[in-house]
């Protein structure tokens, strides 16, 4: 049987063993009808499916692996990383932009007490693929790859935003029709240099159309649970005032914020022989700096990004959690403000240069920064400068928000900023 994504392998193998014990013989999970598999699954569940029970979750994960393996074998499907999915990834297809969470499909089938529902899921997938395959196009067909899906759908990038408390309250209290009118007016004020006419039309149709489908008699805040992603987007354009650039979450956690908490030391800890050897072998000084030099002030290692205590992380509106993993998280400004206020980019750069010289002295030869290391260093210090500009003088009633976004969203963030400036800027333009 083809390999499932990561940890699903073990769940699938355990399911096969459990079914063999429950039914008295091996079950070919690759070819057996779902109705036959369900007979053994019923014995394993020993009652209705309970998604909150760990034993039932493990069975569902095993079945998710089976479904994924079948789609991979028959339809050229592939796994791509998706941090919002319970299994850590989703299934994509090369011939059409179509993604599926095998775990969610299995949970729905088990909750209905009908595992044969997975045959319907497979049939729906194949109909969609056939439509894409035979749809008339003016160009050669494009085959999508896992990295293409990750750019489109995996929220692996992060940025910090400052959200105005008053604007956020006004957003939740506003009627959808008012927000739709404001959005359309703002789009009309965005220049073609900052957003193409095609992108503007697409954005208007998608977002204003989504607002139009809400109950016009109720406030936006009363209905945000119906479309949490729409709520998060409207916060970004209607209530956010400043933002940093975006970068992969690993870069923030492993480079940018550690540099902030390390500070700008002018003396460095003793080096182990393996550290000296690593420097001689060409390991970049930045990597060794982050590994060797301790923080000048404590930070919770098990917290969000290694900085924020989990109990202090929240959301701007309770209903934003109804869309699964929220993409806008409030984090305490106090956790960063003192460090950011003391941050001096020239001192930070000098500290990194001094560490490289220190390495060279211990290694007995100059240690040069690699081009990739230099690029990472410049990017990290630039993000710290933007974070400083965000928090210095931040109003007391503002919220520091961590925004999760996909790579594609990060690349198109300039257009979103243009819409936000148009929504929040002056409405009257005086001719010279």
C-alpha cells in the first residue's frame, strides 16, 4: 500500500492489525469495499462514532490514510502541507485546483454511520477532475505540484499587525450593506498602478458578494461566525493600521525573535570544539550566533513563537474561532515592547559582525558570512526594524495581532494595503 502522509502511516498500519483481529482475518485496505471495511470498524468502535475519543480518532486517522492512499494510487493525488488540517496536510491533484482533507471526509462518513459515503467523495473528486481535464482552454494544461498548493493554501507565513480598537468595534457593529458600500467605494479609489482592474473586479465580486449574502438586518459581528475568513479579511482592511512584512513562521521563531531577545552583546560565551570546527567548515556565523549566544532576558520556550505565553494568546472576536484554526491571534504588546524599544539596528549589526570576528579568531582564520546567511541577516534585521516602528508609540487601546497567511496572500499583500489605505483615508479628494 502506498505511504500515507507522515504520522498517518502508523495509524493505517494499526488499523489493519486491529481489523484483522476483529474480523478473524486480514483485510486488504487497498481494494476492499468500504462496506466490508465498515463491518470491522463497527466492531472496533463498539458504538456510535465519538470524534472526541482518542481511540475513535486513531481509527479515523487510519481510514484517512486508506482514503488518501487510494486517491494517490488511482488519481495521482499528492500530499501538501497545510497547517490548519488535523493531519497536518491535505490532498491535492495535479490537473485541477482541488483539495481534500481525508480526515474530515472520514469523520463526516463515520458520524453519519455510513463509510460508503467515501465512495461518493471519490466520485465527486473524479467528476471535478474530469470537468477540469476536458474544459476548453486556450493554453497547454498546467500540472500543479505540492509546492503550488502550499503557496496557495498553507498559512505558513506570519506578520504582525496593529489593530485600532475603535475601528474594530465599528466593524463588528456595522451592517453588511454599509461595509459593502465602503469597500466598493474604496476599491474605486485604488489606482491601477497599485491594483489592476481585473484584480479589483475579482476582489469586489468575492468580498462584496460574500457581504451581500449576510443578513442585512444584523450587524457584521453577529454573523462573523458564518464566515470567519471574511471577518479576518475585513479586520485587515478596515481596522488594521500598521503591519510588518511577512515571512515564514519558522523564520520568525528561529531567527527574527531570537535576535531580538539576544540583544546586541559585545562579548560572547566560550566556544566548544565542535563550534570551532563548524566555523572552520563554513557554517554561517548567524546560525552559530543563534545557537550559542544566550538571551539577555527570559522568554517562554514552549510559548507561541517562543515568546508569548499561550494563556495570553486570544482572538479579536470569539466567533473567529469557528472557522477552525484562527488566522488572526491577539498577543500581548508588553511581551515585546520593552525589547523593541531598546532595539538598535546598528548595534545589532555590529554585534553580529563582532561575533563573526570572534569565530575567526578562535578558528584561526577569517570566517565569512555566506550569501544566504547575509540575506537572512538583512531580512531578520529589517523585520525587527518594522516591528519597532509598529510598536513604538502604539496606542494603549490598540491590539497587537499575529496574522497567519499563505505565501500567495503574502505576495499580494500590497494590493490589500492599498484597499486598507483607501478605506481608512480621506474620502474627499481636492483637485489642485
